C-alpha cells in the first residue's frame, strides 16, 4: 500500500503544473467552505454571545399602539408583585442631540430607573448609576455610553461636567462600560436618563418597553406566562398590544437564520467541490489514455486488474486529498486574515473542516473510480501495442 | 527425461477485421521442453505476434488446448492469466518497454511487487539479477540515462527477476545496433546454458540460427526445421507445407 501511495505521489510530482491545476478545484472548494462557514458562524456566535451576556433570565416586554392603550408607571407594581419576577426596568426611548460645547452627537436616549443596572447587567466604568432619588426628584443627570463619552469629551473625564441635550443642560454622573456592537448597531452610542426626566424631554408619558428579570433561569417561561396573563387583564383581555420575548427566543431566531445561511453558503461551496471532482476525473481519464502503454507493460508482467485499479484510484485520491489539505490550510489562513483586516469575528468549526476534507476525499474516490476501472479493464495486447 | 513445459494442440485464433473473419493461427501444435532454446521465425503478418501473445498468456485461443506446466490456459480467467504471466513467464520486448519514470532497480522490482513480496526481499532479488546482467553499478539510473543495450539488459533482468519457467523474447535485438544486439544474444545464450527455457521470436534467420531449435511460422501455420516433429500432433492438415 505504501508502495502504491509512493508511486502515485511520484506520478503526480512528475507533472506538477497539471496536478496543481487539477487540485485547484478542490483547493477552492474546500477553502471556500471553510471561509464562508467560519465567517457566518463567527458572526452568529458573536450575536448569541452578546445576547447571552444580558442574562438568560431576562424578558423583554414591548408595547404597541401606546397612544390608545398605554402602560403607565403605576402599572409596574402589578408586574413587580408577581412571584416569578425579581426586578423590572421600564424604558422610554427616543433620539436626541447631545452637545458639549461645539461637539455634538446624535444618539439614542434611554430613560429608565435604577433597576436597569441589575436587569440589563450594565456596569459603569466611572462615576455612578442613577439612584431612585435622581428619578423622584427629576434631577437632570445623565449617564453616557462609552462611545458618546469619547465623542464628546475625548480623553478627558466627563464626570461632573455638563452636556446639552436638546438645548437643556444635564450633569454627567457616570460613564458606561463598553458593551460592544450587535447586529451592526453600537450599544455604546447612547445616553441614559432617569425615566421621568426622559419622559419630560421626549414629551411622552408612556412606557415603550420593560425589561423584566425573572427570579432565575428555570422560571423564565413561567414568568412569561404570568406577565402575559396579567398584562392582558390590564389591556382588557387583548394580547395584541404587547409582546413578551425571552432572550432564548432571540438567540434561537438569530442562530436559525445564521444556520440557514451557513448551509446555503456551504452548499454553494460544495458545488465547487463537485466541479473540482469532475476536473479530477477529466485529468485522470487523460492520464489513463496517456499511460495506456504503461498499463500494458504492467499487465504483461503480471499486474492484476485490482493492482491497476488501485494504482489509478489512489492517484486520484492522493490528488484530491492533497487539494483538500491545501484547501484547509488556505481556508483557515484566509479566514484569519479576513478577520484581522475586517475585525469580524470568525469561528472555525472542526466538524466542518473535517467534513469538507472528507468530502474532497470522497469526491476523489467517486470521480476516480471510473477512470481507474477503465484502466484496469484494458486488454494487455491492445495496451502494449499502443504508442 | 525431458519434461513438457508447453504443449499446444490444434490451436486456432480468429480475428475480425472490418466484418471479415481472418484465421490468424491455423491448427497450430507445438511442444516445448524445459531447457529448450526455440526460435520462432516468420515474416511480419505471419501470425508470429499472435502466437507469441498466446504463448505469453496475453491472449487466449478460440479453440484448441494449451497446457502450460500441466495447467490448461484456455480455461483460465484474467486473474489466473495474470498470475501465470507474473510467476512463470518473463517478457523481453523489442522496445524494452521499461517504465520511464522508474529507476532500473524499480523496474526490475515491479513484477516482484505484484507478487506481494516485501520491499526488502524485492530489492535483494532485483539487485541479484541486475548483477547477473552486469548492471549493478547503474541500478539507480533511469532508463533514459542508459544506452539501448543497457536498457535491454534491465528488461532481461526484469524478466529474470521472478525466476520464471520461460523467457519470452520478442525481437529482443530489433531496436539495437549489431554489436549490442550480439551482446544481448550472447547473454541469452548464456542464460540458456544456465538452464533457462527461452523462446525467441524474430523475423531474422541469422538471429534464429543462434537457437537450438528453429520453428517457422508462415500464414498461421507452424513448421519445424530439421524435421523434428512439433509435438505429438503433426500439422498434417496442412500437409502441403514442407519442413524446409
């Protein structure tokens, strides 16, 4: 067997350019499978990680048609009293312009309460978070997202300074830690205000959504049911005005989308593997007819059909697996380069790498069998006479 | 007592050429004994090559029987024929037919590798026969780095490597100049003296004279020079042919 592999390698090496061109199909196929799948899995993993960081016991309530059927702050206590609920953080949001001197920035504003810090698991990198006092007294205090802080204050410390939001002056009491970006949106380009202050600023007395922290991960679904039933009482039996989602639902949605994408991209790349296989078959057929004389000689001195079949089959397998190996190397390094240049997260999946390599090997076997069979079935006399 | 190595009786072979059936071998019979040096002489188109293919187990007869060392070749399948070729027959071709990408040593090893011998055994046996043909020094050369005579010696070494029962040489000097041709013939005579059975196929009477037995083939029929019977069945169906 090792003799056969040695022979196959020898015959491939003796025709380097042709071997390389033949392997090119395999190389492109395998490397594109690896690159495409690792990029799409990398971004999906990044998104699920970000969502997962928020805590799996988090529920989000969104309200629609907030004009006709509004959820007021006083209704919060109803939710808070549910046994399965630990903490709630109401949120109003909008977009505002923040200014520090001449520097200004368009950011999204989130009005919320002190509980937001626990519920959304956010941390301040300097300064402090809101207290209930800030909210009750409607103190014009603001917490900046890390990007907003850098935009407005550069490297200097913004704590204690004041910023202009839509023309009114607010005192900066804290800066949030960076939370990274998700789905192309930066989570750091924000300003947090006490909810009552934000409602006045946005001229809106309703609550657009509520983050709910369940007691623990096991009661998330129970909490969801509880919330849905108590809200539907509040909204007069209708469930159309709100939706309750948990983080797992979001993760599932994102990963199902990205899985579909992975499969599609992988499928397209597999087609190029098959095309590469046809290339191998083509070259092996040429090689068989070029080496008719050799086949004749080998048969005359006693090679069995099986010997000839194996010789050519192993040659095509060596070709395709060489191509596969180069493809794996190329795919991994190109994906790494891409991630370094673009800053996109990639995730190599070992099963996918093994699978694409195995597939290239299988292609070698599948498309190698026919030429090898053709070679092994040659009549020795005709083959010997061939010049 | 001499033993029959090859016994061919009433062998016929037909070929189809453009819808026409051509009888290439006509009731051919011959017996070849161990230790014989037989020359088979005939002009081109006489059925010489077909006959050689038959003896070499590269082809099978349409009718008649062929006993090789007591085994009926005409009943064998491809696998068994390949085994006979590998173990009992050593081929020497006009154009040497060495594999150009393999070294002299690897070429000689090839029939042994199809026997499933270990690498070590193969190399030892191959080096030994290369020494016998006087090419031990050049065993790592490629055929393209050897002269015609040297290439033919490698081919003879390859044929000898498996210690076959017969050496079947098809115009072994045809592609060589007179001097090297002479050397190859001398080598074959030496091998004959050492006890090898040799069948030499040629169109050249002068070369045929080197052999101890000369058999003529003409138009698909055999005739033995010197009046010695070809076997237990004579070719009396073609009685008009003379042992000339």
